[in-house]
C-alpha cells in the first residue's frame, strides 16, 4: 500500500515538473519574442494587415489538414476509417497537444485511430509514428534546400543537422522493421516468429506494431504516400506565404519555407501550453534572417499562431464535443493514457 502511494506521488511530481518546465520554456520564449519591441509598433503593423489574404491562407491550411487525413487513411491499409472521423481525431489530438506540450495528443491520436478503424492500439500507434517520421523527413529535405540556397545562423544549421541525422536513423530503422515484418511471414522464419511471439510477454504488442508497417509492403501505396507528404508540406508553405502577404512583408518565398522548417524543428522541443512565447520567438528570429524588423516579425508570429495553433485547437474542442470523446480526453489531459 505504501509503495502504491509513493508511486502515485512520484507520478504526480513528474507531471508537475513537466508542467513547470513547459511554463518556464514558454516564459523564456515570450521574453525573447517581445524583448526590445514596442507594442505600439506591433499594433501599427497589425492595423495595416490586408486581411483578405487570410482567406487563401485558410484554404491552404485546410488543404494541409486534408492531406494529413488522407495520408493517415493510407497508412491504415489494409484497414480503413471514415475520413470524417479521422478529421475529428486529427483536430482533437492537436487540441490536446496544444494544451499539453508533451505530445500526449499523439498518444491519444493512436487510441482514437484504433477505435475508428477497428485495429489494435499498437497497430494504430505504429501508423501514427510513421506519419510523424514522414513529416520530419520532409523537414530535413527542406532544411537541406535552405542550406544550399541561403546562409543560415549557427543555431539553425546545428539544429537542422541534428534533426536530419536523427531522421536518417529513423528512416533506416523504419526500413529495417518493415523488411523484418515482410520476412517473418515467409518460410521457416514464420514458424519461429510465431513461437517467439507467443512466448514473449509483449509479443502480441510487437506483432501488432509490425503489422502497422504493412503499408510499406504494398508498392502501389508508396507514390501516394510521397505525394501527400509533399502536398502537406507545400500547403504549409503556402499558408506561411499568404500570411506574409497579409502583413505586406515583401521578401523571398524562401522565408515561408524557413518558417515552416524552424517551427517544425521548434515543435520537437516541449513548450508552453498553446506554444505561446516559443512560437512567436521562432517566427521573429526566422524572419530576421531575411531583414524583417522585429516588430513586423512578432506581428507575423501573432497572426500565424492564431491561424495554425489556436484555430485548430478550438476546432478540436468542438470535434471532441461532437464525437463524445470527453472522458478519454480528460484522461489524456491528466496524462493517464
């Protein structure tokens, strides 16, 4: 009994420590974002915003969400789920990730995808992991393009190199697991695998996770997966670019690419709830590479944050209510998944 109480206290302490750490990161990011900037200057920039450019930005943003939903459906092969439900799941998990920055929304997404598709949780979670790896891979490719085209500061170059290296390792690991999943269904290895699977404590979990990689055994799906991954990145870049136009920031389209790369790199680090502070600091620092004034960069971060963070989080709350996922989401918010 005493051990159970001690364990519960330890878990609660870990949750509190994670929350405090995320708040500290957010406050530091917020300080960096607003340091040396007059709010009057920021408001002046916002006052001159050409708001109708937000319409194509919203269309591009919605298109990127649609691409994510279609790709998730492809990764579920040979299973499937209603794309309407997958859309709700995407928004709900995004909302949880926005409130709790320790990626619990990604775990929740695996649970909800399993329910929607009728697969096991391990199978669904494997598809979600692959989805995240594909996103990281395209960021690594875009980073290489930026390195070739524009000079980058040390902090961005070093971060990108680390992510690119880890992405290569992840892709190699993913390829190895996919090959193993193919081989264990052939010849004598299949019998040994079946025996090993029944004897190991987590054998079934491992088996279902490997089955979640079965999409790579179907070559006809490779091209659609590549296309939708590029589509998601392209529409993300368009969203960033349209917001640049809305704020009348006349700079190279590469700035929109750089913002996508830096924000996705920044999302790998636990941040404050709602990404407040760190998001704005990254946006300001990235645009400064292209000669954009600090107040203008911060104004850009404010508008883009409202569009790509706050809007989907609010839609996720509505989707959670519509789907009746309240109890499971409350567990996620408590970190009990």
